[in-house]
C-alpha cells in the first residue's frame, strides 16, 4: 500500500507521524508522498482540510483516514491511542470506501476563470463594507443580497461554519449544497430570504458582484482576497472525496458526540 501522512505540526502529531511510519514499515507499506493511495491526516478536522487541499488535484485517486489528537472529529474518527489497531486493520482488512460530495466554484474575473473545490465550504465576504451581490439560481434572479457574507457548504461541511449560522445539518448521502447567509440586511428596502437553502446536484447558483468591491473568498481554511470578481458559479461537483473506513462510525453518531456530548458505543 502506498501512503502519505499530513500532520498538524504540533509535537504530539509529529510524534504520532513518526510512530505511524515505523508501524507502517513493519507491515511493508510504502511511503509515497507524490501518489499515495491512502492519506493519513493526524491532528484534527482542520488537518484533514489541509490534507484534502494538498492532494486536491488527484482527489479521485486517494482515500483519507483521519486521526484526531483531541476529541473525535467529523473527518478524523480515530484517536491517538488507536494507532496500532488502525495500522493492523490497514494491513489485514479491505476498507469500505465512503464518498462525500464536494462543492465546486468557478470564479470569473475580466481576465481569467478559476476553479476551486471545497470539502467544507466556500465563503464570500466584503472586505471594506457590506457585501452587495445578486444571487441567481439556475440562471434566474433569486435575490439581491446585502450583508456580511454568503456561505456555500457541502453536506459534510454543514456541521462546521454553516451550523454556526443556523443552517441545517445535511447527511452526506444527500448530494447537495447549502447557501447560508451571514448577517443579511433586511428592512423595507432590502430583502433576502433569510433562511438557508439546499440545492440538489443538478442545480447551480451564481453570485454576481453588484459594485466595485474588495472581496474575501475562503475555500475551507484557505483565504483569497480579490477586487476583480465578476461572478462565482457554485455547484455540486461531479468529483467526490473518499474516506477509507475500517470500522463504522455513522454520521449521526458523530453529530451526537460532537454537539450533544455523549457516546453510546
Ligand atoms: P479553525 O478556526 O482553527 O477551526 C475551526 C473549527 O471547526 C475546529 O474546531 C475544527 O475542528 C472544526 N471543523 C472543521 N471542519 C469541521 C466539520 N466538517 N464539522 C465540524 N467541525 C469542523 O479553522 P481550520 O482548522 O482552518 O478550519 C477551517 C474551518 O473553520 C472552515 O472550513 C470553517 O468551516 C470553520 N470556521 C467556522 C467558523 C464558525 O463556526 N463561526 C468561522 C470560520 C471558520 P478541529 O478542531 O478538529 O480541527
């Protein structure tokens, strides 16, 4: 098996990485940072986001396994003291590959068009003041948005920033994207829907800049500042991210443990 490890960079994650390499060598796994089949992320869900973006160009060829150095996470579902058990399972068992939907965006400026994939979400915010954008759904005007920002999340990202905004938690088997508002202005002059919206796989939305404005775009943990964005097309990607599951950990159990704080296993 060809594998690579990405860690958070703190002393515990680094020590676990060394231990993983040692256990993997004993089992005959091959370390291959260029074209791994399995990418092990050691740290937290944020580290898995980094691992995802490191291998985003070969996303259909890799599967991720996340080890959490703190509490169990949404992507990181193994704990530090389970390292030997995990390596043993990797050596002896065929994992179930679970695939989660991704959001794809296409950014248009007067000079270029750029594509990005997000595992959690992409956000758009005004840098110097209120964000002013028109939102079209399936090429028809839906609303004129004025406010702090817009968050477009994947189902697995629905438990992250989206949840803080009151968006719904969406099971990752539902191929969709969710549009949530950050502090929209609503009064007699300006009006937005106010609730978050879920689009199915075959729908798309466009966010069209309606004034000269500096915009901050984030793709998961990566931040990009631009003042020349004309529009952004968002849709559910035809590509998916894969996770190698060596034991079940149902999504709703993760939600319960993360937010309600108890474990019934
Ligand atoms: P960070 O600010 O260091 O961490 C954000 C927190 O979100 C961490 O506790 C992280 O878990 C958790 N998280 C990441 N993905 C998650 C998911 N799918 N479901 C539930 N929790 C999740 O930032 P970061 O580590 O670079 O991560 C970037 C993410 O932060 C963004 O994708 C966005 O979702 C989130 N964020 C949230 C807010 C908010 O809720 N108001 C604001 C900005 C950004 P770990 O501790 O396991 O890494």
